[in-house]
DNA sequence: CAGTGAGCGAGCTTCCGCTTGACTT
C-alpha cells in the first residue's frame, strides 16, 4: 500500500477513486508546520533561521500521517503545484522522516484532477524543489517580520491589540485614501443639452406618449457634443440658438460590434459577481462555493487561474452544440489568459464539474443560485460572441450665423445573442441618450432635413469617486497582486474586527482608529506601505524559486532599512491621538466636559471628553428610524455581534428578542 | 447585556496563507 498526501479531504476523496485500493490518500488540511504564534520565531542573528513548528490544531493529522506512512512503501506528496504546496510537501517529508528514514518519498504534481493526469504524475515523480520551498520561506519570514514588528509598535504608539501587516495595512490604506479623495473632491456643475427631432416624412405636433413609444414615429433624441456647457447662462444661450436653428443629418455611421464572453470565474470575479448579482458578502459566496465543491459539483473555489481542462472544454462544446446549435459554438475553443503577473496556477478556473448538470435539486438555495451562475458563466465562456449593430447619427444644427452645433444619437441593437443567450438580463437596450424616453433610432440618410420638436437642457454635477464595497475592494487587491484567493474574505474581516473600517450598507468607511493607524504607518514606513511593495516582493520570490536569488539575501536586504526605521520610531515616535466625534451635548456628570463618541474594543460608546478626569460613559445607540416589527414598541437599533459584524435588534432587548442581519425598512418607506 | 478610553506596567495582544468545521447573532 502506498500513501498519497494532499491538502484537502475532497481532493483526497477524488484521488482515491482514481487510484484504487493500492493507495491510501490522506489530507493535511492545509499547512502542518508554521512559525509559532506566541513569538517571532525567526532567528535574526542566525541568518533569519525560521523556527517552523508543528501546527497545534493538526496534531491528530500529523499522528495519522506518521502511522500510515509506516505501513507504506512509497509516499507521494501531491500537494498543489505552487509555492505553498511545495512547502507543505517539504513539511510533510520533514515530519515523516523525523523518527526514521523513509525509503522512498516522491513529489508529484498535476494541474488538473483527472485519472490520466494523476497516473501520469505518479509515473513521473520528482524530488522536492528546494528553491520553491525557499520562496515560501522567504514569503513567510517577510510577512512575520513585518507583522510582528509593526504590530507591537502600534500597541506602543497608538493602542493595545492593534495589528499591521503587508496585506491588511495596504488594504486599509486603499480605503483611507479613497475617503480623503472624496473629502477633497469639489463638485462641479455642468449641463447636458438634448434636442428631440423628427423626420420630415412624419408630422409630429405633440410628443404624446404614443409617439414616444412608437418605434416607427421617426422621432429621436440627439445630444449636444463637442461643446462644454458649464452653467445655466451658457446653457440658456445655446438653447436659444438651438431653438432658432435648422437641422439636418450630417453623418450616419453603422457598424457591427462584437462583444466576446467573459472568462470563467476565479475566486475574485466570483466574489464580485456574488456581490453584484445577489448582494452577497464575500464570505457568503465562498461558503456557498465551498459546499458546492464538497458535493463534487464545482472545481476548487480558491483559484486565480482561468485554465480549463481539455476534457471540460470538449464536454462544454458538445453541450453547447447539442443544446443551442452550431451557431453558438465558435470554431475553436476559447482560452483565457490571466492579466495578473503574480498568478500561481495551481488550480483550474471555478467551473462546474459536469457542465451538462443543470443543478436541479441542489440542497440549499444559495448553492443552487451560485451553481447556476458558475455554470452559465462557464458555458458562456465557450460560446460565440454576441453581435450588435451600432448606429451613430450626427446632426448639424445651423443658422445664418457662423455658430454651428453638432448633436449625436447612438444606439446598439442585438443582432445575434451568442453567449448572451445565457445572460439575457444584461442585454443592452437600444437607447439614444435622452431625458424624455427611449426611442429606436430611425433609418436616416445623410443631408436629410430634420424638424426640431423641443430642446431640453439638464443640469448635472460631477460626482466624487465611489467608496469601496467588498467587490470593488477585492478587485483592486487582485489588480495590485495583494492577498491570495484564500485570503480575500479573511482580509475584509480583519480590518473590521480591528475597528479600522466599518461597513455602512456594504460600503467601507475608515474609522478614526483606521485613519490614525494608517497615517502613522504611511508616515513612518512609506516604502513598506507602498502599493507596489507586494508586487516587488513577488518578483524577488520568483527569482528565489528559479534559483537566481537566495532567500536569506533577499530578507537581509529588506531587514536592514526596515529594522532601522522600527528602532527609530520606537524611540522617537510620538503617541498618536485618535480623533473623537463630538455629540454636541454636555456631560451630565461633571458638567464641564462634552460628550464624544469613542471606539472601544466592543465598538462605539459615548464618554466624556475630559476622560480620565471624568469617567462618565453612556451606551451608543444608533437608531435606524424604524420601529421594531415584532413588538411594534421598541426602536430598531444597530448592534454588533461578537465578530464585530453589524446586525439590527430591538431596543427593548431582552424583553423583545427580535433581531435581523438586514436593515428593516422605515415606516414611511414601504 | 457589561465592558470599552489613558497610564500605571502583572502578562498579553500581532502577521499571511493553506485548510475545514462549529456556531449564530
């Protein structure tokens, strides 16, 4: 009997099905060796020697591995073909060879879990790639040094219990800088001018609803272009001139536009879609995906790869041809390349295991919804492009005066749906930009005269950039190469548990603690907080993996300037004050101070501004304006769970136990 | 269903990435 070791129990189950009775397959459940939690675990003076110790939670796994390996002639280490996977393989080997010398330990890798790929791997074993293990060591040591040096600095200079790290601190920075950008934003007025015109073939006296809705009325709306309109005075002048103008078609451009399908899901894009389409948190999407994965319905859900196995492509193409017909099948399969440089392709994209399975009868509704989405996205990615016919009509407005205006209408019509057959809700409407209705654009000819019906100036204001939500934050992190598929959801939790940011209707805003921590870190550690820091690190790690660089040298180069800064800031850095928000009420106890909102370990609370001289505190009640739907008496207030997640409860608790994750509607908004 | 903050200085907090499961508001 031979032993095969992988990370996840699900992968183990699949492999043992392929390999049969002669193989025992075991799962490590992730890393089994790591740096100790309670101390630095890096011997800086001794070439940064890491003190990898067995993970406490995995003691039973380790015992089991030792036991089973003794009964095996050959051990195959089949963890993922990437940095972390290679380290897991190395750690398993270390643990198995600590008591005795094993005769044969092989490392095998495969990029898709099929019988053929696994058998191929077993017949071509290799040794553990020491360089790749070194790259993981370098990554791990760097993260430990950054995290365990900066965090204590925050305890000393800001507040106890805080944390900093290569990933979380840059994530916080993104949110803080967005907030500052919004604060600094000055809204500017501008105007859009629309003219409604009609062809002379038709006589239109009045814009009745019937005229608007009739596609054949010859009425359409054009928008003024090539002209900035900054205020009402300018708009009025232009409107007056447009009213006196003659109109004719100056240009008609028609062309075909193809819209190709999106690539199959990765963790990141799947989380974004879960948020956009279902309004789910990253956690909820990942939990649903985990269940689908465990039930054998989808491929692994933590991935950054667009790869699709050959077999899956063949099956998908058969299914598309059979179900939708030849026209929906492109001549050759579509392959998608990743845009990110730091991608580590250990897995396939997230796709259905069997694209022919419609997913009917999946237990829970989240699972069903997500499966359907994953399946459609996957099938669509192998279908033909959608084809639109686009038309752009330019209209000339002219008088005897030299001033002329150009106005434009443009629209797209779907001529062939292609992959959009599976995403019909996303079809773009045929629309000409306008304020008074939707019109189909008529077939007009160049130089054809037009009759003006009305001119509509619309006042608009430029808007500040939107704050991050979970989806846009994950997208940004992925773009910057920060974090991994397995950590996107946890990162979002961490910065909230630390009270650095809070979510308001799904939108991230920094708290005063978040501002204070970020400003302290950015000021004192500008290089390490740079958005490019991780990307540079990845470049170094790649060089370590190829053997061009040594991990110790790389860490040394980082440690020199970093530790110097830590030393200086520890000695000279001033303690940071966390801003408080004034409530506008005098303290009822001392009458001298003013009440302010502070953020403590358990969230917001109200206290006196002259603390510690006055120790008065009050509960912070955040009313939503709604009455309790159960007892109809108490107010619905915002509360926080142990994990610092917002939920809504009745102010009469514990008399009334009503609680909900979702904000109830207020009485006036039904 | 009470606690939080500062500073005192007993002993403690903290990182990222790999994995699953046990709880719930």
